[in-house]
């Protein structure tokens, strides 16, 4: 942009502001005018004449000042003109709830409570055009991208070609077999206020295929799966297992194609009243029949991420999250922050964080706190904004110091003696964190290591970490106690995600960590004993819970009944010691917020 163009834009902005001021000034004499129409004949009209003279002089001064400004602008450099344009744009957009560029009030504490953010529903709007990684690659690479074989293909415009079903999530490819109903349908499963729930249904034929598949999965017999797909080529769990086999063989193209085939079949079976992109239309993971669709979408999201098509991955993550945002069965909240940072959707993430902060208690998730600092860092232009990003990172470090330890370990960076021997940053301290927090930290660090390894960000992390390590320890000590109360056991959805990411072992590829209160029209019968446990711990659990099924996975049973198990063991080993009171998570969060409020008011926690 030339200097003259910049100057013209600046003049237009200045004229627009001047017109607004003139309108305001012309309205003021009208409001001050006398209510009595005969008052114009009074002696006060002399004062009115004086006011008019003053107004004329004021306008002359404005015109003179305007000419002087034009002369000054001729002497401005391009950078000064751009700075002026930015200042005018900031003033003009100060009243908007969604700003283009950097939302200033996200960086400072003074205006934080005044921030207006869109509702989560608006932020989670899904773009139907952003499910195809090939389309994103084409947009990124432009004319250099060759789309041959990457899209649906086929002679769709040929006169001889037959009509083929289309999809909004996945487009049908020419090499796929024709759609065949093998017993999968979808029905509406009830209403919850204005929320409509839907679920997939298996008929007797599909149930037979499912039981046959279970036999193949339990015996690790891929031949049974291939036999199912010879006749029922859209059986979902068989497609999941086949895609996993291709992935193990590093045939990522065939693996992604198989996953897309399963998603396409699900879409063809949608109920007519089901609107997949509507926030009000949900699919419950508790129903066994729905889980294959969730897992297909998850794998599609990860395939897009591995291709570095992060906008596609983020769009798919939004879709998975909106299907059951309250339970979040695949723990999308542990991934969506890193996907948005990789997709460079920094402003979107800041808006999402603010809008879902209280609803989903995001301030207690380590990944959210660190990604918040990263987003602010990438958006920061001024010194004040950079300081705000550093403050956000310092807060994240004080609340979850073990994340820094794990990041340095993942990047194979040896910390200096100050960090290595620090009470809260040592490897010993990180290993003593609750298991639930360690699982969340592992997921975050593995997913974001590439974001932290750039020299600029790594230097920033080192500087802020040293500052925190050398500072007071009061907040570090307070949050150590809070973490021990907040992260008790491992949440099923976090454990499930860890299994899907292959950070933890799972007994089932197609149903990792089944929800404790899951529903199914028919039950799985193990053909091979998979979860049997005859250990001392298994016997102890059976003695505490006579109804405990020894065939059930021991770890899942322990996690589900952790609080009660600890209380019973305490009574057995120390019968005279009073049982510890188990604090409800919501009550605990309420207490923490009260302590934070007292701290802001200058009171000591617990002070009356």
C-alpha cells in the first residue's frame, strides 16, 4: 500500500469521526433550547447570539486545525500513518463484541470483566466445507496441489453415470462399493427441553454381524473381520479395525479412506429429522450403537491432524464436541486448544475460553491455561500485550508446574540447577502429582511439543519459568493442595482418550473404556477371558465388593469406585481413624472460588 493510499484512508477515518462529533454538537443547542416558543422575544436572545458567535469561532478553529493536521500528515512516514490507522480502527471497534485482530481487553485485567464473547453455540458452528483434508491442502498449496485421486473423483457429470448419494461430511468416492442397508438405522430418542437426542439402532442382522466381529476381536482373528466385509462392506466396527490394520502397516491413505467410508455410511443412515450441524441435535455416547460413529469421527480428526490440515481437524473436533458437550465422552476439551493453536485460530480460542470458562471449569485444566498463554503470545504486538501473555504463562506455571518439567523432558532439554533442584519443578515433584493430572499433562505435552520447541517460545518459557522459580512460593503451595483435591483418580473420558491416543493400554479397539452407565440393546459376551484378575488386589476388591465381577477390568473397577474403596480400606486397616469426608467436586470448586475471591479482597483463606 502506497503512502498516498494510506493517507487517504486515514483522512476518511478522520472525516467520519469528525462528522460524528459535529452531529453530537449540533444536537446540544436543540436540547438546551427554551420550551416556551415566545422566549425568543426575551432579553435572553442576546445570549443566544453570543452562543452562535462562539459556535462560528469554534467551527473556524476546527477547519484551521484540520488544515494543520493535513499539513502534518504530509510529513508522516508510512509507519506513522499505519500506526494512526490502527489507533483509529481500535477506537472505532471499541464497542464491538467480536473484533478483527487482537481483542485488547483479553490481555489486561482492568477490562476483563467487561469482555463480551459470543455464546459457545455460536463459536461451535461447523463449516460443512471443512471436513475434507484434501480441500484444505488445495487451499494451502494452491495451483501446486494436484487433486488427482484425492477427491471423490468419478465421472459425476457424465451422461452415462448413475446417480450416487452425496454426503455433507464425507463425499462418496468412485472406488467405494454401493450403499447397502445391513441393518443400521437412526431414530429420535427423546427430547430434553429444546435438545433432541438421536441414536443408531441395530436390527437382528446387524447384531449377528456385531457378535461375529466380537469373536474376531477377542481372538485377534483379522480373517473374521475380512469375511464380514466381503458381504457387509459397511460394517462400522470392522471398518475401524481394518483402518487400524492399514495404519499399523503405515498405509495412511487406505486407512483414511476406510474411515471416511464408515462416516459416509453413517450419514446415509441419518434420520430425516436429524440435523447433524445443529447445536440442539445430539447423539449420546452412552448408547453402544452410537460409539462407532464417535470413533470414526475421532480417527478422521486425527488423520487430518497428521496431514497437518489443522482447520479440518478443528472443525471435526467441534462436531464431536457438540454431539454431547455436557459429558464430552472423548475429552475433546483436552485436544481442542492445541488444534486451535496449530490452526492459528488464536482469537477463536480466546473467545471460546472466556465463553466456556465457568460452564466447563476451564481454569482447572492445565492444557487450557498453557494454551491461553500461547494464544496471547502469538497475538501480542505491544509491550502491554506481551506482558499480559507472560502473566498468563506465569499463572499457568504456578498452578501446574509439572507441565514445564514434562515439556523440557519431551524436548530433551536439560534444565539448569535452579529448575532441576526446585521444590516444585523437579522430576521428583512431577512424579508425585495425582494420576489424573499426570494423564492430562502427558496428553497436552505430546500434542503440543512442536509448539514449544521454536526458539522464540522456548526462550520465553525459560524466562518466565525462572521468574516464577525465583519468586514467592505461596501460590505454588496453595495450588499443590488444590491439585491433590481436584484430580482424584482418572476420569473415564480422559482414560478413554489416552487409550485412543495409544498412551494407555485398552482391551478393545472399538469400545475403549466403556462408560459405567452405558446402554445397549444386547450385551457382549467374552469368548476369551480378557479381564480376569486373580491377584491380591483383585481378591481384596472382591472381599470389599462381593458383587464384583472378576472378569471386569480391574483398573476400570478401581477408578469407578475409588472414593468408596479408600474409605473401606481405611476402616479395615485403621478402624479407629475416622473416615475422611469425600468432598463433592462442585462443592470443592465453589470453595476454591471463594478462596480466590477472598484473596482478591485482601483476606486470608478461611478468614471470617
